[in-house]
């Protein structure tokens, strides 16, 4: 189906029904309605001490307030109804509490302390929301309020400072997340639980998602195939949207956010606007983001042709009814036109575009809670090696449809469980003169089950938490004959893997927990690894696929230890992963059309490593932190490390902060130092063959917020690479012919109303 037709149908399917069903908003308060006063207190969940300076807002009312020195707060003139309170503080996880008016008693909010990033409830590591302390795998949750201040525009930048996680950079706009040395085909990037399967073609392709449109980013390290299928064998990142607002019956609510940002290194300009409102149970949200930048700056000067122009939009609406029924639909648009610094091709450009529609139903029943959802997306990739004036050389379009039906069954004694059926199909078409990837179709049926048991109840805790999961996939790939590419007859292949996981967590007390996990992951060879044939200009390789590749599997053993005390917070993980038939690109030593030839091959491999983070409140005004990771890999066929294995790294931080001062909220100053070891190539199979020296970088940040009658104004300043240090990052794909970026001063102004 033509691209414009698909886009039009998606827009009509998701916007028209919502527009027709939306009632008119009723401005104002009904005359004679009785109002109430709500008092409460925000406290630390561990110490039960009051938290001063916490910003509180109601999604169903324009009311805003800040807790006093004892953590107390007051809301006046609230009409009867159901409200959602959002509580935020830079040292605690943002929380949303639903309560009713008139109140039966004062409201008590227990906020959970943050370590380096938001660390608490996750919706990605299990089919339901769980605490990190009850999960055997190593996981983190990044609050996107931090992303707005410190990172650039990519998902890789947003999560790249977490232990065990890196960003593979090709300029600022192309940052691909790497988890435990794995990326692309072994790492799934999700948006509200659905995957983006169109960034795996090379390390220079990035996930096409706007981080500003999300509430948090959840990161799972290690195989997650039971819940998310093929390609989640190394881990995943899930960008999670905030819940839609609701309003008391007969009333409406309206809120918004505006962001202006500037980065001096490449003169990047960022604008983001978001509005949301509700009328009774009907809520809606719209957002628009525009980013534009010129060439990246390094200590030796700018890199030509590294500018970009990105824009994205979001429309979503939903309805919550009594009894727990909920429906939510959304449409996402994302587009980026960017250039790569490739000296042999100085005018190389790349155009990327996504159109995504998704709808979810939550339906209560006598058996439990049904979640019915579907996602339709189209991704377009157009490559202009000689510049846009020369026309697109590669023009690919991938249409993906996914449908799910899941049941979280009602607890049966100590057993809690989940069942899911999923069907996915994809269709890839090539329209350009160079068919880098053939036309193909695939479809996948899958069934998954996940069960949890909680035992040894004492001290208000389930001391022992066990979980067990299984998944069956049936995937079929079909490629029509194409003699020009050496495909002399129709090609088809099926995969029927079974994957599983088991986890055991023991809670020694409220602060300390230990976990052990074993999991098996798999992935099918990607269509690109099977049938690539031609010059890949963005990777500077002539790539040949291998249609005889087998599926890849792994087994992961992991031990985790977590501490969540009042003043001390941290997590540590040790893991060992064995791969069977690990797929990698072997350089043949030959040159084709002036480019090195890469042939996809397989071998067994091993990865083992450590990652950890620790945060300590040494005083009420000072928090010290440390994080680090180390990874060792081996290709059993060559005896060398695996390509692109990241060097060791440590991150040290100190944050000076005050809770509140004369109406100013959460002023802080932060210092962060990153020490990275030497990077070593994997021999002749390394795609960007250059060893790099170790280096240390210093970053500084400061920020403050001010509360007004109509909202909150926040200003943040973040300076990366303060000393303008000249260095080469081992994971920077420009390292062969340029230094990594120099000093970058990023200023962000945000207004909430």
C-alpha cells in the first residue's frame, strides 16, 4: 500500500472516533457546589520523616502547592470527585496518588528515595507493576525530567550513563543504546510495550522515538524474551507514557508544559510543547517537538555535514469508566533529516520517518483483567549517498502490524499469573535503484505464560518471591525470488523456539534484597543478516548476507544485590552469558567496489561482567554517588573479544542541594566525573578498527525552580566536557577520522501550568 494512503488511514482510524465521541468541555464551576479542604503530609517511605520542598499538583484542578519544612501541604476549594495528585522531588520518584473528595482523613504520601536515577516501580520487568526489590533481573528506571536536562535527543544518550549501558554515537542525533556490550538485533527498544524493529540495520541506525513524549524509560539487562520475544535476548529499553488525566464528573481540567533548550556545541535549538486535559473520564494529550542543529564541534573544529532537523508529534486520547474499563489510543509521528560525516562521501544524507498508531483496551472480567491491544507502524528509510540533489539510492519501507490479547488472571492463593497470545506480521518493500535489502514478509505467532509466587510473609514483607515464565514462538519468513540478487527461487524458513526464565528473590529486610535468575533467550537471523547484498555507505562496508544462518540462542545466569535504605541506595549485578551460534560480521580481507567486504557468520561466544551503583546521603545537603561496569567477551572461533566490546568505566558524582528557600524550589549544583578505560578492537572483525586511549571527563550542572500562582518555572544549565578534553570514545563511529565532541553548554527553560 502506498505510504500516503497508509498514513491517511492511520490518522482517520485514531483521530476521527475520538473527535466524534468527545463531549464539550464545561468551563467553570457549577453554582452552589460545596467545596472541601484537603490537608496532608509527604514523608520518606523509609524514615517516615517529612519531605520539605516537594512540588504537588492535581491533574483535575489548577491547584499547585509545595510542602513546608515538615512536609505538610494544603489544597483548598476542591469540589467532590476523584483526583490524581502528582508529587515530585529531585531526590524521590515522582508518584501519582488517586484519592476522593470529600476526604475521609488527611492524605499521607510516602515518596520512595532515588539513587542515581529513579529506582522503584517498573512495568516492564513483569506483566504488572512491581518493585525493583522483587525482581531478580538487573533493572533501572530513568525519569525523563533528567533526560530533559542532561541528555541530547537520542534514546542512547538518555540511558547511556546507567551501569552496564552505553550509547553508540554517530553524532548527537544518532545514539543507539548498548546493553552489556549488545545492541541492534539483540536489544529491543519499545514504546509503551511495542517494539521498534527498524533500527537494527547497523550501529549507525538509531531508535526513532522522541524521549520528551515519555514519562520514564525502563531498562532491563539480560534476556527478556519471555515477555517480549525475539531480539530481546540481550535486554531492552521501554519508553513509558504518563497516564492520561481524568476529571471529576461534570468538570474539566487543562494543563500544559513548554520547553525551550539550546546547546552551544552544535547550536542545537529545541522546542517542545505539550497540553493535556480531561472531562470526566475522557482525557487527551497532544505534544509537538522540534529539534534542529548545525555541525558538531570538537576540540579540533566542527565535523562537516553532521547537522540534523527533527520533528515529532503525539496525539492520544482515552476513556476511563467505572468498574476498571479503560481504552486509550495514540498516534505518533517522527521524522529526522540528518547528515553523516563520511569523508569519502561528504554529502551523505539520511531521511527517516515513522508513523505509529496504537490502541489499548483494559477490560475487567470474572477471570481477571484482559488487555487487548494493537499497534500499526510504518517506517521509511531513504539514503542519499551523493546528497539529496542526486536522489535516493536506497528507499525502504517497513509496515508492521502487531495484535495482542493478554489476561492477568485473578490471584489464586499465593499464585499470581498472566497469559498472552500475540500475532505480528511485517512487510518490507524496496523502491530505490539499490536493493540493499530484498522485499520480504514475515509473520509470528506466540504464546507466553508468567507466574509469580510470594512466600514467607513476615514483618510486612513477602520475604521470598519466585517467578517462572515460558514462551513459544512460531515465526515464518518468506522472500520472493530475485535472480538479480542471487535469490534464484522463493525462499522460506520457519523458527519454533521455546524460551524460559526463572527468578528467585529473597528480602532480608526492607532495605536489603538478593536475587538469582536464569533465563534463555533467542533471536532469528534478521532479514538483513540473511540477504544483505551491496555497499552500505553509512557503515563503509560492502555487506553480504548469509542465507544459511541458524537461529541464535543464549543462556544467562545472574546474581543481583540491592540496598534501599534511607541514606544508602545501590544495586550490584554479576552475570555470565553463553551464546550458541552468535551472529557477527566477519571481514573477509577483500575489497568490493572500494569498500571492505563483510560476511555474516556464526560462532559460539561468552560474555561475563559486573555492574553496580551506590548513592549515599552524607549530609542533608550532599549526596555522593559512584557507578561502574566491566565486561569481558570471547568469540570461541577466533579466541578474540567480540566486536564493539566497550571498555571499563566508572562514574563519580556529588550533588549539593537545598529543599526550599524563600519560594525557590529544589536548587542544586552537581559535579560528575566519568573515567573510561582503554578500548581494544577485536582484531580483523572490528567494524571501526581503532584502539582508543583511556580518558576522564568532567561535567557540571545547576538548576532551580520557582513556583508562581499559575505554574512552575524551572531553569537548568548543564556543561558537558567542561575542560574541552580532546579524546576518542571507543563506541563513537566517527573515531577513525575525528575526535569526539568537545565542550557542550546546554540550557533548558521549562514552564508547567
